[in-house]
C-alpha cells in the first residue's frame, strides 16, 4: 500500500473527448485511418438521451442540449478517445490551432507515410507535406503533419524515432507511447 508521500496527484490522461456530427462516420474514420478499436458504447440511440438541467449543469451544456450517442475507442497504446454526438442550438465549428482552448490531438506513429495513406484513404485532408518537428523534437528522422478529419477537427501525426533532446532545466522527459503489446 502506498503512503501519502508516494501517491501521485495525477497518473496521466485517461481519455480525450471529441464531439462529432456523426458518431458512426467518426468511428469508421478512426478505425480506417488510425486502426482504432471499439471499447464500448456509453449511450446509443436505444437509450434515452442525456438531457435536462442536471446534465446541463454536470457537463456545462447550454439549455436544451441533448447527448444522443457516446462511444469509447482506443487507438494504439495511449489515452482512450471518447466520442460524443450531441444535438444543440449553440453548436459551433471545430476550433483551429489559433483559437483559445484545446485545439488538436497528436498521435505518435512509427511509419508516418503509411499512416498518411490510411488517413487520406479514410477521408482525412492533409494541411501540408510532411515537415520536420520543432525544437527539441528535431532529431534525425523526425516528421510531422497536421490533417483535418472529415468533420473538420485538427489532428497531428508525429514520429520522432531518434528521441528528443532536453534543456538543462527540464524536469522530466516526454512520454512516448510504446509499441502496442496486444
């Protein structure tokens, strides 16, 4: 048993939530593009939608919003991806990199060219050619590219096969998903 001196405040990211216009389309995209695996449905069309004052308060939703579908996927060896299909009169387009707030998710890949073929075949749109990563990630063989999903969410693919380098004042090293052992 751990004593309080050895407990960690946070273990790590469990899941990332993403609202999509069509849950089935998004699931098919992530399965084809990034080999996502189905974990479970938290809410289906057979269930009563999550709605009402309590749900609005708990989730920070505007009045009248209904959560009609919810699904958990897993992509590789990292955080889970929780998809929501929500009906609301105040729904906005996905944010871009320049917008304040969470703006993209990045997947670490071993073979970026292979993954790009999967992404584009599934309907993703690359924003540019593959390019080098930025400072501390610019070791030999590194590569990065951003793409948008069919519904406009921003996603990055990144490969850094020769690792990162760190400044002297770094407090820890970057977490990199390990090869999936399943």
